[in-house]
């Protein structure tokens, strides 16, 4: 798994690639908490290059969403591959997260 972070104005974009599983989730959780701790609570997580996500990955995103909202921010998702989209639909987390077709739309939504 690879993770890159960049900023677009006041929005922080986290781009993930590879598999988001129990082995890699702690690193993602740590990064999200660190960013929110720095006052960067408007987050877009781009999943365009994520082919697989397990329940620990979902848990990290849910905890990030709660933490961001607690700081008057939000965590939005973009560019889900069909396999990952299916996981969000099965767990009904697609009703919890704002999910966008592309990164640009997610950024504009703030």
C-alpha cells in the first residue's frame, strides 16, 4: 500500500493505492489523526488505486470521519473501484459517507 498526501487550498487529499487491510490500516489511521490534529479536518480520501479493502480499512475511515466532524470538518471519498464500492454498499456505509465519482467533485463539495 502506498499513501500520498497533498493540499488543495484548505482541503487535504489522501491518495491510497494497493490493499487497505489490517496490516496497513494502522498507518492510515495514524496519518488521518495526525492531519486532523494539525487542524486539517477537511479531507478527501481518493481510493482510485485501491483494489481491496477489508473491515479494518472501513473502520479506519469511519473513525476518521467521526474525528473530522468533531473538528467541524468532514471526510469524503472519491473514485471508488467497483470492488470497493460493493463493500460500501453491502455494509451500507455508502449512506454514511459522501462518495464522489472523482476527486475534483469531492474537493468542490466543501
